[in-house]
């Protein structure tokens, strides 16, 4: 049955599947994450919000990230509160492809997508689920610390332009209804922006839950600046072009290409080449939202930002 | 030597301010008085306390010693005396039982005797057994070898016995407050009161002309201030303690050294329980630390029941590994500075850091401190904090925080002692203090300060141990918008008062060891004092000289006399060139002005200037 924005997705207790895509993560960081997630699951059980919590790992690493012994250790941390699945992809599916593959095997009411090194606060699951008590909410997003994402949100309702899947919850029914992430277009970045906009295009709200807190181990340079990795620089440049194309902002595509040509670096040059190749090959995504009801491109961002990082 | 023989050198008279007077005052204070009961003075020597004691307490004085000279003196004054050798516990006990002979005993003194024995604990145990049988007090006095004068001498390699005094050449055991307490605990004697003899200048303050002993020297002030941080016995000449017999503690008469392994970092977090949302946030940041070698002391201030429950719930919610590292310590008295002292006192870590319940930290916060500690052991460890403004939001029945600004970086990457003398550039969570500052140097937070207490503590300690800096940004100091914080709770006047108090304290402190390089920096600063003023004066003098030269060149008489200079040039003379005036020094300009005024042109123009001058 197709869901309707007039309904609420919340069911109590809900079956929850948490999924993360691994790529070369350290065992220590994964263990830290599981220790906190398991406690959040215990509390969510105790409050009657969830009936079961399953943690599914998809491993995109060249070789397995976790050994059998490590998996056994992780499963032993919360033997009755958290079941752990592990799927070695034997190939790098990226973020979108990895989550799609994991979600395909899911049997739950909600899926909580998060980075494998994210450390959740104890009441995270309850707080994210709580957002769905309001009819029409299709996605709820956690607040990341210590660096809070600068995108704006309504301080009264929590409504926001898009949700980052560093930690976000989606009803599985809606996820499938919308076809999951666009893995054909997006590899590492903007798959969540694109999906959020699809949620909104379908008439649902994306809610930023400031009280749902996760710790995401991001660091600043000694000058206080954001430090993107090389892959972040390349894939975010590529995704910017693809997102603008998909959301029918061809003017933005041309502007980005122009900016890359005049002020770019090796990463933007490579992104430009990839985009042009896809254009020649006819493999660019089919444009949506021709009337620009949802997609937002503001000063290089996909929402208005409260401040600059 | 197991026996004690005292000679005439020990015939010290009774005085209210010496050890006899202090001992008697203690006995009087505790109403040691029982008609017909004995007072047994072990190691009595000449027993100069006997007469005042009998007069004050009405007891029967019995003097016991090995030395016949003292006993003869006492006997000659009409007191009962017995020869007593202080050897092993059992023989002492039996000998004393024989001396007492069934009579009631009210009190026992052993003054300036134990330190002469090979095994003073054996004597203590015997005294305890006798005292226990009679419910008697035992008064003990020993010299204090932690008097600061011995420390001053030892620091400079001087250690000398004297005929009598703190380091009497016949002493076998050297006592301090802790040595005495340990031995008493081992012997089953429990201190009920103390009346130590204080003496600022002891018999060990020699040579008197040593700079360490001369009261006017900086060295004396520094050493004295350092000793004061150790314990309260730096000026104590003799430890005088009144004890009662009680249970024997299962401890040796000496300290058994145990270097227990300590966790790395104790995190002291003050809270009023009013910000459970921010407390939950910072605890989540701690759950994400890459190095988990820490404990968390949440110091709750005047928590009412709902707020206490709120804090306890946050702790209970934590994953087990973090919950086990977290303790709630409740404090119902004092101001917010008191919480730091309580938290630091309870801390078990090698380093202690303050983390407010509304701050956040990055994943390498503890890790960066830990790395610094290996490169600069014992120093204060400093990282850097960014600043971000926040405000409270509430929706979907949940209260939380919303960042309102980007991350500012107003604090310098490296610690600068001089700059910190003017203002604090190091928020609390960027400083990890080595535990020894609080636990061994007894440097605590000044509870008279209601704000800036962390700055004050940094100034009081940084000079002693130094500060090791890492430029990494490891925390975010969150500045509130539209909500209560220490910046709003305390008035401007209160902040200013505390600010000036901190500066006054550091200005008067003798406990500052200036970092290497200080003299050079001071010299440069002194050299630069007055430089701007001198440069302005030089500039003004030059401008005045230029103005004078310019006035001459621009004067109408100078222009009217141009033909004279033309003739001069035709005759081969070289009059000054006005165009080069700007390149001349001040002195050269003065010389030029003089030359111009004495020139033929200017002298010819003088008549014209007189004519033109209004009358």
C-alpha cells in the first residue's frame, strides 16, 4: 500500500534496522559506535518504542574490515539487544549503492542510516522515531557534534531542506516507495540530498531533530577550517554537477562548469571530465522537478546556511 | 642504642611556650585530673614539668628514666622516681606495671624521648597497653624534622647534627607528622588533640648569613612559599600530641610505598542540573573519544531532587563502559569555585581538566592531551578551543541547542605566559593540570573568586610547572545567546572585582618561576618603552627645521633677491638647492637654515622686511 503524507509512519513498537557502509574503518571506531548504539537500543526497548534493533554492516572495503573474531566480539556486547549482520560486498558500491543493497534485505518499519563511526546519544532512537508522530514526516535527521551542520532549519518545526545520512531515519516503506538512493548517479556525496528532495517532492517533510544527537569524529585544521579529504573534494564536485542536472537547474550546471574551468583544481577538472563524458554517453540522470519546487541551490549549497564553516 | 641516657645538656626548664608548657596545656584542656592517680613521665630526664603539672592537675608525679642524673634531681625535689630501660615492648610493659603497682594512672607523657630509641614503636605499644588498662591519656612529643630550615639546608647539600635540637646527634629516628601518625596508628594510639610548638627560626637555621635564611631575600621568600604549599608543619619545631589507647591498625610503623597505576585524565564537570540537554551532548562527545583513558566527575551544585534525578538519569543512560567511569559528586555548600576544589580532590587521574556541561569536545581531545603528556611530563597541557554561539530551541516536545554562528578561533595556538598576565586566553577545557599541583603542592582554587577562578589557577601554577602547547583545536567553547550563563549571572562589577583580585594576587606572589627567555623578552620590552615618543619628538624637530628652511625659500624677499643669486652662480658660487631639503637630516636642515640666514640674499632682504613690517 502506498503511503500518504496525511498519515503518520510511527508504529509502536517499531522494528528498526540500523545500517552502515564500511570502508576501511578501524575496529576501534566501529566498536565505539556499537557500544553506544547498543545502549540506545536498550533504552528504546525499555521505553516501548522498538520491538527489535538489527545492525547491518555492508563492507565496501577491498578486504574485509572486520574479522570473524571481531564480529563475534561485537555481537557479544549486547547479545539480547542488538543483532548484527555483516555483508562483505566484494566491491566498492559507494554510499548510495551500499545502503540500497542493505535496505533490500531489510525487514523493518524504519531504517536508520548512519556512518559506521558515528557515536549515538543514548536517547537517539527514541528521539528520531518521535519525529514521525507528526503526520507527513518522511525523514528525520540527527544533529551532529561537535561540528553542527550549518544548513538552516525551522526552529519551531524542525523542517529542513535535506537530511544528511551521516545519521538519518526513514520509514522503510517510504524508502522503497521512492526507489531508494539514486546509486546510478551518486556514489559518495549528494545521494542524501537527492533522496531528501525526493521525499519532499512526494509531499513529505524532512525534519532536523536537534535533540537527537550523534558524535561524528570530524576535526578542524589548526586555523579552524574544515579539512576535506581528496575523495571528498572530488566526489562532492562531481555530485554538485549531477545534482544540479537531475534537479533541472541547467543554469547551475553551466555556472559550476564555468567556475571549475576558471578557478578549479585537479579534482574539479576530473569531475568536469566525468560529467562531460556522461553527457556524451547519455548516462546523465533524467531531470526532475522542472518547476524547481524542491531543489535549492544557494551559494553553492543545497539549503540556506546559518553560517559558514 | 636501645637505652636512653641523658646528660645535663637536656636540663631544660619549664616555660609556657616550650614543649613542657604545651604538653601541660593539652592535659589541662582535656581535664586530666583524678585525685591520687599517677602521672607517669617516661624518659623524664630532669622532669622540669613535674612541679607545674602537680600544681595544675593534682596528680602524683612518677619519673622514669635510665639516666641517674635526672632521676637524682627529681628525687631531690621530692618526687618518686624509677630507673627504666626502654628496650623491647614486653620488658617495658612489665617494668611499667611494676612501677604503677596497681595504682590508678591518669596520664603518661613521653617527651623528647622516642627519637632517641632504636624501636620507638615498641615503646609506644607498651605505653598503649598500660594506658588501655587505666583508660589513661598518652602525651607524646617528638622533634619535627620537616621543619623548613632543614629543607632549606638540605637543598644546598647541608645536613648536620648538633649537640641538641631537631637533629640531636643521638637521635635514631627522624619524625615528621606523617611518620608519627603512621607509628601511632601501628601502635594503637589515636590522636585526640595537638598543641605543636611553632618556631619560625629553629636551631637548624644556620649559617645565619646563608641567603636561604635571610628574611629579606627572594630566595627565602620563594623557598618559604614552596614549603608552605607542602603541609602545615613547615614552622613546627616539636610535634605535641595527646592520644588515647584504641584499636591497633594493621599497618607497619613505616609507609609501604605503592605507586598505584593511575588513569590518565580526570574530567571535572560542574553542573546545576538545569541543562540536562547540554550535559547529554557533552557526554556523547566523551563517548566518542579516541582515547578512553579517563574518568568523569560530575560535580552537582546544590541539586534539588528533580535536578539530581535528571543528572542521575543522564548517567544511567550512558553505555556501561562510560557509566562506570562517571561519578556524581554532590556539593551543597559554597560557590561554583568550591565545586572545582571538590572535583580536583576526588580526581584519580594523573591530569585533571575542567569541562563545562555546555561545552563540546572533538574526538581527539583526550588523545591530544595524552600525546602532550609524553613530551612534557608534569607540565600543564594546553590545546586550543574554537568558539561558537548557541541558543536553545524547542520543538516536538524536545529541548535542544542550535548553533548560531560559525566557528571562531580567537585563542592563540601557543601559550604565552606574558599575554595571560593581562587576560585569559585559555578556556578551562583546554588545560589539563598535573594532579601534583593540587594533591602535592596543595594549590587549590581560590573560593573567594566567583568568576575567573580558572584564570587565577592557571597563573598560580603555570610559573611553577610550565605549559606545553599543542595547536590542535580540540574543543568548542559555546557562547549562549538569550540564556543564562556565567557571563550573565555575575554582574560587571563582580567580574571586574575578580579580575583585579587575580591580578593583585599574581603581583604579590612569591611562587612564580619565570620561564626561560623571560629576561630577554623583558629587555626587549624595556628597550621599546618610549620609542614611539622619541620618534614623534624627532619627527616634530625635523618638521620644524624643514618649516624654517621652507619659510625662507617661500619668502617674498628671497624671491626678490633671486637676481643676486643669479649673479653669484654666474660668478661660480653654488647657492643651496631647495629641492634637496627633504633629503637632509634635522641637523643638516638647521645648518642650511643658518647658512641661508647668513647669505647675501637674506641680508639684502633684511631691509625690505623691515620696510614691509607693519608699524
